[in-house]
């Protein structure tokens, strides 16, 4: 067996640190150093060692600067910064020892899985922003924030900033100041590209580029080093919304602000950026047991498998009847009967299962939300396993699927045109059906996962079919459980609907569409809560902007308008919840025989009018905020 060549630098460095560190392998290499995985002998722990290349350490100014800056970074102690254990020099070798983080870089994660979900991007950016805010408070500017310098720890997914190798103490004048370029061109700030003095806001520009890359898989500027430097200095960065249309508004606004050319227009500190990203964080909570049981694949197969099996067997059965001389009317009747059973059977099974789910306080909308959560998790797993580009396995399945469709079409044509089709044609039809079904179903599912599309079944449960099944399953259901995490308005609506279901049939017909009005009010309340959350984020951003020295009258007016819109939204929310509560109480009185139908019908009319007002308010406020947001993005006029 031929022996592997030993890197002379690895061999020489290992000899120099023998007895203290045992080098295992090279982890990475760049212009400013080589990183090795090693074990610290005395403490018997894994560490990462960054070595300044000997050709650079031979230059006294670079050697001294590396040691000084490494020692500066070594003073940083933060949960999201990779700690430096030691800074040392042995003979011609200058190096520092840091904790080994078992995981991958953000760049490796995106290249392997494609763009990350918005919630993950926001979480990673927040953690890095906190780390940078801490470093900036110690007068340390990183100056090389990029995906390769952000480690994602296995198990916890914690983001940790590393490689302060070209960091600078902001208060130190002289070296690495104006006129000197250090960093990675793709992720350098305009002032860094121009060789000007930098501060913490330069790191936030670079972090904005990191977020742009993580959310879209691309960068706003491309080209050679000189082209990149020129674009960072002169060309406005395109909005993230153009490269990642599904990114939420809060994430787009935060990243777009980081990428402003003038540092004064960016976030002032990492904490401000972290606060702006908070609105986009979504907790991936465990699905409740009733929803997991309802959506369990094995149980769902009992609903889906019989119709598919019956559909595949129907053609051979019709062919057998044709050969036996069965009249065409009988064949058509048989096909209709089998088709009806294939449609009705699954509906009955599904309705029974949905009824059980509704007893636990869940409904079709919860099923749709659970499906979206499950598909989001499967998408992450799929991208991790297969990567962002189509794999060979997918290509093979696509070919199998389309070949099956072609074979099925040809076989069905032969059966139609040839009365006494041979058994081989029937067998070919069955095989083609199986191939087409398997290949096309898997191919379509994988395509939707890769593109991050909403699951079709979620649309089914959120739409008219899901609501129809919910009404059937809810007939005479009786008392339902109430999950603890329900919003107030949903709890009131569900309780009121249960009371309505207990009323005599004739009374229910007399009062009108109570369930429809209840659902409408609950939907409006949910929309108002979402609106208040959006306005809170906008108000927080506007307050920071109005506190700047260069804030003008436009910023102050913006803040007043946003606060007035929020107060109006809160008032409408209170009115909607009050209408729900009033309707519920009158239904209680009606059930107890202490109230009349007229009071309920009056409540319904008032609720419908209130719903129309809420719709107009939401539409008007959306238009107002669009104008305000456009005005807010304009540079503030100094006063």
C-alpha cells in the first residue's frame, strides 16, 4: 500500500509542540493560518489550534500583531464565541489554542441543505449579533464575519463565532487602520473595502450579508475581488425579498437595514439587530399527541390504501366481465358502485377519526397547521440528506414514473381497441400503473419538499372540504376538551359552538348561522392579534430611529402614527372578543330557557357589522403601513 505523504508543516509543528499537544488532522487552511484538530495532553481534551504560517510569522510586525490580537480575543468570554484557551509561540511557530466545536460551519450547512428556514436564520443571526455586541463592548471589531467563521454546534445547533485572527482593538490607532484591506471580499463592508476606519457597524454589515446568504443561498454581489470591492462601495444592495420571496417581512427589513451603505443608517449595536429579529422567531413545539396520532402514516394508510388498491384492480375486473359477456350497462353499474364505495368508505373512516380528534379540542385548522409543521421538518431532513440540487435517485424515479405513465397509456389503449386483449397486456397495465403511481407520487413529493411548497393536504383541511368534514364530525359531539394554549377568542368560540350544538334542531334553524359567525369573529380576532404583533415590531424599530441624533420630524410622525394604529387595533380586538362573549352568554341563556331567539339574532347582526368594520380597518391599516414603511426607508432628514 502506498504511504500517504506527510505535510512538512504538520510534521514540524507536531515536533515543536510534542508533549503538550497531539495533532490529529488539518481542519482548514486560509491566508491567515492553518487550523488543526489536536488533543491537549495535560487535560486530555480536544482543541483546535490556529497556526500563523511560518512565512508570515517571520515578519516581526505580523507576528507581533497576531499575538496581540489573539490575546485580545482571548479575553472574550461569551456563550456564542469560541473560547481561546492559550496564545503561544514556540521557536518559529506562533499559534493560539481554542475550544474544539463539534459541528459544521454555516457555509457548509447552506451548501449541503440549501437556504435555511427563516426561523433558523433569525436564531443564528441573533446569537451571532449578541456575540458581536459583546465583543464590540470590549472594543474588539471582528472584521471577518462570514459563514465559514460561524460554527453550528452538533446537538444544540448553537451558533458560535470563531477566528478573531484579524480582529482589531477599536481604540488602538496605527496598525490595520485606514489604507489597509483585510477580510473576505464577499463579506466586507463599504468602509472596510475603502480602507477606512471601521467600528462595530462594519461587522453588522458583514452579518447582514451572512443572513442574506443563509436565507437565499446567494449573495447580493458577485464577481472578482476588485468588482466586489467596487460594488460594496457604490452599488445599493438588492432587497432580500428579491432573492428569497418567502422570507418574512421582519427578517427582510432587518437584513436590508444591515446592508445600508452609510453605517449611520444601520443598526447601532448587535443588541438592536437581535431585538429586530425577535419578531420572526418561531418555536418548533412538539405536536400534541392527538394530532400526531391522527396524522400517523400507518393509520392514514388505512384510509388511502383501499381506494388505491380498488382503483388498480378495477380495470382487470372490468376486463374479465367483458370477456364473460356481461352487458355494458352492468359493467358501468359495477364500476359506479365500486367507485362510490372507494369514495364513501374513506370519508366515513376519516370522519370517525376526526370526530375523536375534535373531542380533544382540535379541528381541521389544527390538522392543517400540524401538516405544515411536519412538512417543514421533513424538508429540513430532506435537504440534509439529498442536498439543494436534484440527486441521481430523483432522476431515476422521475424516469420510472414517466415510463410508467407511457406504458399505462399504451396498455389502456390496447385494451380499449382490442376486445380480447391478451393477458400480457393486462399484466403490463398493472405493472405500468404501479410504476407510474410510485414514481410520480415520490417525484412530486420530493419536488415540493425541495421548493418548500405548502402541503396540498393542508389546503384541503383549511378549505371547504375540511370545514365540511368538520361540520359532519361535530354533529352532536357534546362537550369538547380545551387545550391550554388556545387563544382567548378561540376558547370562547369553541365553547359557544358546543352550546349551540346542544340546542334543539328547530331553535338552531331559527337563530341563523351561529357557527359561521363564531368562526368569522375568531378569525378577525386572530388577524387583529397578528396586526398588533406587526405594529409592535414597527414601533420598536421606529423608537430606535427616533432616538438617533439625526432623527427628524418624519421619524417622530411615523412613531405617533404607528402607536395610534396599535391603539386602534387593540380597541377592535377588545370589541371582537366582547362580541364573542356576548354571543356565548346569550346562547347560554337560550339553552337555559332564560333568553330569547331575538337577542341571539340581534347579536349575530351586530357581529356581522363589526366583522365588516374590522375588514375595512385591516385593509386601511395595511395600506397606511405600506406608505409609512416606504417613508421610513428614506434617509432621515437632519433637524
